[in-house]
């Protein structure tokens, strides 16, 4: 029980610090990301090349699951 409360608190912290929606939290969990990695990847103002965390999650989710969706749609004759 104690670890699950700690984990829930970390997800709440990531939710607030990264300005994520519930949808983005769900996508991050499906990708296997942990809340510490999300918080760690918040870009500084000097890091113009780095995507905001919510866009980063969307990009990775689309990249992984769009590819697997395409593989499922192939018809073998």
C-alpha cells in the first residue's frame, strides 16, 4: 500500500509540474514512462530544441502505436 501511495503522489506531482491532462498521464503509463522521467524532461528556457513534455508524450505515443496499428492492418494473401 505504501508504495502505491508514493507512486500516486509522484504522478500527481508530474501532472502539476508538467501541466499534463489525464489523457497524457494515461498515454505515459501505456508507454511505460515513470513520473520522474517526465519531470526530468521539462525543458529549460535555454533548451529551445526540447519539446514540452505533453508534446513529447504525444509524439512517442503516435510513433509507437501508429506503427503497431499499421502492422495489424496488413492483409497476407
